[in-house]
C-alpha cells in the first residue's frame, strides 16, 4: 500500500512547509535532540501529565510518548479542513435537536427510523427538552485522517466526552520550551486560548435569566484516565473541579458544597458518561453522579455540556448518514469525506464483509478507544476467524470500512527516525456560534506499520502546527 | 471553595508536616541511641515511638522484637504501616493530586516528585548509608514544599486551610516529642539531668537549639526547654506559635458554623499566652500535654465539621 507522507512527496522531495524544519533537523546535533527528548520525558513525568490505563494495576499511570517532530499543516489546507469540520458539527447539532423534537429527518425518510429510535444511545428522556441555543455537542473531537493522495476523511465524530485537548496544549508548551528557535522560523498559529474559548462557549449556554453563570467541570475523580485533563481545564478556565459528591440538588436546582455554605451551579462541563450522571435516572449503582440532576436539567435550571443523549449522533451506525444530514439541514454539499461504511446488519453488506475480512477494518458499533476492533491487513488468520464468528453471531453490533492508507510522518523511534502513521483530532466548540482553535491533537502509532493510534494501544502524540498565512 | 477541596488541602499539609515531624522524632531517637547506654534503655526509647503513635498492635503483628532497625524499618518505609514516612508522603501526594488544579503547578510538581523519589527508596539502602541522611532529605522536601507554597500560592482560602493543617499537625507533634522525650530524659521528674548532648538533640529535633541560645544565653535546663517549646511566641515549632496561627487562619475562613471551633481555639491560645512554665510543671507536664493534645484533636474535629465535610442539612 502507498502512504501519503506528510513531510515528503511521492518523488521523495521535502514538501514546501517542511523545508525549513528539515534543514534545522539536519544541522542540529543528535546529542542536543537526544538531550531535549530526555528533558521532555522528565518534565512530563514531574508535571504528572499521565493517563491511567484501564485493566492495568489500579492507579498506575503512564506517560503518553511525545514525539518532537511536529505535524505541520499549511494554512490553505487548514482553511478547508476547518470549514468542513464546522459544517459537520453544525449539522450534527441540528440532527440532535431534530430527533429529540420533531424528527423531520426521519419523517423525510433520510435515515431509517429504527436506526435512531432503536439505538441504545438514543435517550427518550431528552424528548422535547429544550436546550440553550439548541446546542447538544458543545465540545466535539472529530477524528480525521489523511489517506490516498492526501485528502482528509472523517473517521469518527466524538460528541460525548472527547478528551485529548490538554495534550494538544501541553505538547505546544513543551515544543516552545524545548525548541524556541523553531517558532522564530515558522509562524505557527496559537492554540493556547482554547480554555478561554471554551469558557466563553460554556457561559453562553447558561440557563435563561442567569447573567453571571457559575461554571464547573465535573470529573469522575482522580482515578479516571483523563483526570489530568479535567484538572487542567478547570484550572485554566479558573472554575471549580467538582465530583458528584460535591454537588446536590434541592428543589430542582443544583448546588455545590463549599466552605462558605452552598453555591448555585449553572453550567456543568461534565466529563462523566450519561449512564453515570444521575443514579435516580440512569445506573442506580453509580456513585459518581448527582441524584436528581436529570430532573434539574429537564427543568432548565442547569446546562450540561455536552447534553445528555449526544451518543446517538456519533454512533458508528449513524455515521454513514452524516453527509445526508449536512444536505438535509444546511442545504450544502459536505466538504469532508466520509469513509465508505458497510453496515453488517444489512445482509448484502455482511456478505461482502465476511468475504473480504483480510482487507477491512471491523469496528464495534459502540466501541471506543481502539478496543475491540480488527485491522484486517495487520491481523493473523486466527484473529480474523475470531471476528468472523463474532460477526456471524451479532452482525448488527459491527460495521466495516476499507483499510485506509493513513498518512505517515517521520517520527523518533528506537532505530532512529522512521515514518509512522497518524491521525488528527481537532476540537470544535459550539455555543452561540461555532469556533475552533487552529490545530488539534495529532496521535501517532509508534509501532511500525500499526494503524491504531489510540494512547491505550501504545500511541504517542505530536505537536500540531497550523501555519499562519 | 469546595468543602472537599479544602479537606484535601488541609490533609495534604498535615501529611507533609507529619512526615517531617516523624523524621525529626526518629532522627533524635537515633542520635540519642548512639551514646553509650544499656540495651534496655535504648529499646525503651524505640518502643516509646510505637506507643506514641498507638501502633503497638500493627507493629507486633509484623515484627517480633522492638529494635532500632525494626522500628526504623516500620516507621520509614513500610507501605503497610499507614503512619510511616513513606505512607505520609504518599497520602500527601494523593491529596495534592485531587486538588492539583487548586494548588500551583510548582507546588504539585514539588509534592509529586517528592513522592516519586520516596517511592524509589529502599530501606536497606537508607539504613546502610545512615538514616540521618534520609531524615535530612525528608526535612528538606518539607521545607521545599512550604517554601513553594509561600512563594507561589495566592494567599486566599486555600492558603489558610493549608496553614491550618500544617499548624495543627505541628502543635500535636511538638507536644508528642516533648511528652515522650522529656520523661525519658528526666525519669523521676526532680533529679536534674544535665546531659547536654541529650537535651541538645531534643532541641535540635525541633530546630530550637540555636534559638535556645539566642533566647536564654545560658545553660540548658529542662524547665527552659519546656518553656521554649510550649510557651515561646516566636519559635516556629512551639505550641504557642502554632495556636497563634491556628486562631489567625481560622478567623480568615470563618463561616456561619465555625464560631464554636474558633472559641475553643481561642481558649487554648489564651491558656498558652498567659501560662507560666512553673505552673505547668507543677500540674505535671504529661497531664498538661495530654490535655493539650485532646484540645488539638477537638479543634481538628471542629474544622472538619464546620468546613471540610459538612452534613447536607447544615447548609
């Protein structure tokens, strides 16, 4: 398979936007680079920019490897990518508002009704609930990859509690600290205002009549894999980081317990899944949530970001319909590509998938984090046969896509500098309007040939430079 | 500020102070044990440390004999002993972790790297290179964490709860060190011990040796040691100094429920402010200190009830 290389073109010449960097890399002594890499590791450890890995020894924390070769995106490419992302997220918010109200898209026959209403992520409790500005997915982390000759494809729309933005910000901070001279050579668009932008969006969706809203970040606690990010965002926005036990609901209002008594809470940026938000409404065994929260939410006295029930829009079985949503709600043609998707619940698709397993990527409809997926070309016969059985037993639990030739970028690995595959997660913020910071989190698969970039699967990150111009 | 946040800050500070005090207590015991004495007497002072921390049962379950090495192993690095220095540093770090967005990143990095270094220590190495070096390290890290707090943290509520934790813990610990050492050094209560080395070690354990010289410019006597550690207003580890700070910081965070706790702290402060060392010794130092530690416990309990873990209906 041929891969698009971010740094060099098909003839092996350095692409324009990498020329300066590549020259710098040539003249910079390897000892200096090695020293800087060690310095970065140490700093990340001391700062505790770590994530917990599920399934490993409780409380164990690991570093996400940071690669010092940036992923550079020229201004022009970013402009069209950004336009495509905004368009997509706008349409997804319209879709959520629609299916929890009038369901016009279903009545128009654009999406099969049972796909939405019968979806496990569809939340009947949200039916008819009005949310401020009609926004459900305030924070979207859309995974895009480059394939083929360099065109962008959307892999997943993460509309529940997407994480990773803290790494985007810390990676930039680290690059500026390690190699300030590079930022004199390149005009890199800043990303550090992300927390301000987020706070502004959250304040804009406060319940009606609240002029100076109190915003909080709700975390499941210190043992959550993304805890570092929760504390980071709360600190950067200057708001309280709360756990479920810090909040209580009285007469449909949410309050937090403080050293000076109780204090009303208006907007909750929650980093807890729907199921755990309110033990009275969802999982009764959840100790992370706040009893009565749903009732307060439905009464319009508190805003949740993201809203409850966004999972129905980023579900892999709904994904194939996103281009249709863009046409239906915005009357525009989608500018970003969707990956062709086989829905295994359809007999013809299933037959095709079973016949082509070694070429395809098979994903669980509700899966995330790179767990429970099959990358056909990289799998053994045994793994493929295991998936064949899974598919035959529960076809509607899976989708399949052609294996994309993910682009790669030179990366420091044990044997030196070698190309590794990567993706990109830009963050799209919606409040009164839709905004983004130029950039995102670039994840890189550090294992040779691997197409799985998730940090839980040994992926690393790179700083992402969107050039100004 | 969130009650839970204040709770973590309070305990973060307490655990760091406790680790430091423990290092000081073990250090002075170690130094005192180096002078020629009967094995029985030496073991007696090691045993006192276990008793002081109410750890007889936990210690007995893991070690057969009370020896210097066993007690040190148990109190320095034993992860199963929740009162060991290493456990205190871990708890300090865990509390800090829970509020790392509230403390400054410099504070967090200091406490986190302290824990990382402590975690990687082995007792055998510490013991082989002489425990003193390790105790110095613990003190240094505690100084560092205090310094970074004063040097970087906004002096708002967070700061006051940290100070409350530090000072309450310190008052308790100075009282404990004094209680256990005073009686070892002066078993009959009337027979003067003029063992300069031993009293010097006790003073050094609370960084008060040079201060003693400055204050009294005279030979060391047990009465003056007690007076300095209990009643001197300006000695950073004296009981009076600690209570000064407790009252001041409590006033800064006062809320609708905290009046009674502040009153209790005020009474205790007044007792120190107007006390005479002769009266205390006449009453019996041990009894007096036991009373004092009781009051400290009550104040800690009050702070917890008023600020840190309020019941829902009290709001």
